[in-house]
C-alpha cells in the first residue's frame, strides 16, 4: 500500500512540445499545462483528436489496455503519477477513473458532431466554450476568462479548418464582441450569445 501511495504522490514534469509515453505501471493526471493526442495523414496533415487540460487523466484508455498512443505536450506540464490499478482502487478512485473515461468518450462524440455538421464559426465558438467550461471546473477560470494556450495552427488542427480560416473567423468574432482573445487569455463577454453562435440548445452540455 505504501508503495502505491508513494506513486500517487509522485510528480513528473515535461517541457513544451515533448512526447509523453505511457509510464511503466502508471498513468498521468495533469495538474498544470495542456497536452493533446493527434493523428497524421500520409502527407503530414494533422488532426488533434484529444485535448488534455488541468485535472484530466491522460490517457484513461491506457489503463484498460488500449493502444498506448503518445501524448504531445502543448505547454510545460506537471503531472501526478497514478497507479495503473486505479480502476481497482477504493470507491473514490474508481469514480475518478470511470468519470474520466466517460467524459473522454462524450467529448469525442460531441466533436464528431461538431466536425461533421457545424460551420467554421460554430466550431470555433464551441471550442472556446468547451475550454472555458473545462478550465472553470478545474478551478482555473476567473469569472468570464481563463488561460488559452492554443495557437491558431492548433485551433485549426482541432477544428479541421485552415489557419487562414481560423484567423478570419476569430477576427470576425472579436469584431462582433463575441470573444476577447489577447495573448494567452480568453474572455467570453456573453456566454449565452456565444452558445447561440455555437448552435447549442439551452440544455446542451459543454464540458
């Protein structure tokens, strides 16, 4: 038991743009920083398929024997090492693991809808709303604003758009007062307005 507790207390650090591989006998929970998983086409075009923010287990599928795909850090990362026996731990640990796995599946289902049916402005608005809500739940949002650590190229790789299209879309949203994006900070002046832009119903969840 003490060895397992020591493992849970351990913290690993990673530099920006570093590949993270599944550690032996453990998985990671991100405490600070952003990371992603991506897929490449033969010509080098990239699609980001999972985005990991503070509080996320990265990647919960590693624990159930899924192909241990590499994770790329987008910023510097601090991560707690969690025993890969987490799913067999006490009730609180089990709930954390299964909630992380369920949220990952739900996010990817929502992004499938977003990529398949939403317009460029709807996709970008949805991304802003999702990130703000996830940062808020993790305790890293401050009222209407939160850190935003994605470049326009990374936004393009998430939304399936070109960087030029992303730039044009963001400039239009800024001009209409739908978002404020300066440096590494995102502010959403009117969440209800941005939800309309993202084609979300009143009861649609974004997390």
